[in-house]
């Protein structure tokens, strides 16, 4: 069964701190998407990774194919980064489907 | 370019009623999908489509129907609403799943009483 596990479930940080959110996935996942869900419910795609590392502003996403692990880092965190971060694995082998982690709720305090 | 438009945003249904959640995209995306989001659980795939005329079931398809007569539209039909279908529903689209950005609708909050 394709599975995606995220940790931690909840994370509280002070403004300016370096944040790391982890995602482990099972065999059968060929790529990972990182998503951000705002308090109002809207979901925004941050990254899609199948190898290596990607950076956009203060956000960095890495993936280790051998260890089946991905991380999302936020540098110099800000209260506006407060959201739920979701990793989603793309299943391989025929049909393309996403399997979602349960999300990490990040709260950044000023 | 409106992205993914999902309607209605809020809906209350009585048990047994039917309704359709509408989803439209104007980006000429081939891949469209519907998810439900419940407290304590990740998003779960209901149905998806890889192009006009092609649909397939996801993880939780029971009680839902879809069709894809055009590239732009992918409606989700609740055949006979049940309280277990109370959830937040998201429609999403992408050119493909691998290597491209996924665009989500704003969500539809559905309550079945």
C-alpha cells in the first residue's frame, strides 16, 4: 500500500526560526508534492520533487530517493508562514494518483 | 485566467438529496481530480480523469459519480447524500501529475443533515 507519513503533526516556532517538516514515503511513490493550506482552506502547490533539491524564496525542499524521505525547510520563519503543510506522493506504475500525508500544522509566533 | 473554479462554496443537504459540485478550469489541463478532506485524515482521492471522456475511481468513490465531457469541466455528483459525506471537497487540475504544478479550487464545505 502506498503511504506517506509526515512529522511533526504540530509545530510551533518563534519568528525567525529555521523550520523543518519531514515526509517519509513507501515503495511505489515516484515523486512528491509539497502543498500549503492556508487557514481559510485554500491549497497552494509549493514544490514537486522527484530528485535533488528545489528552492523558492525562503522555502527549500529536498528529497532522498534511497531513504524515501523528503524535507521542507523554511528559513527565517514569519507569522505569515503559519499554515498546514502537506506532502503528497505520486504513485507510479500506470495511473497517476496522489497519496497525501495528514499535514503538519505550523504556527509561527511573532 | 481564472484557474480552478469550484462551486458552491457552502451547501447544506438533507439525507437522501442529490447534488452536483461543479469544477471548471481554463488552463487546458488534462488531469482533473476530486478529493475530500476530513478532520484528522489526509486528503483522499474520490475520482479522477486524465482527459475528456476518461474517468477512474480513487480511494473513496462510493456514493459519488463523475463525468468528463469536456476538458474544462469535471462535475462531482452525490447520488443520495449521507451524513458520512459531510466533508470539505477540493477539485484540482494539472497538465499532468509528474513535473507540473497542481492547481486547487477553493473548496466546497458540504454538510449533510
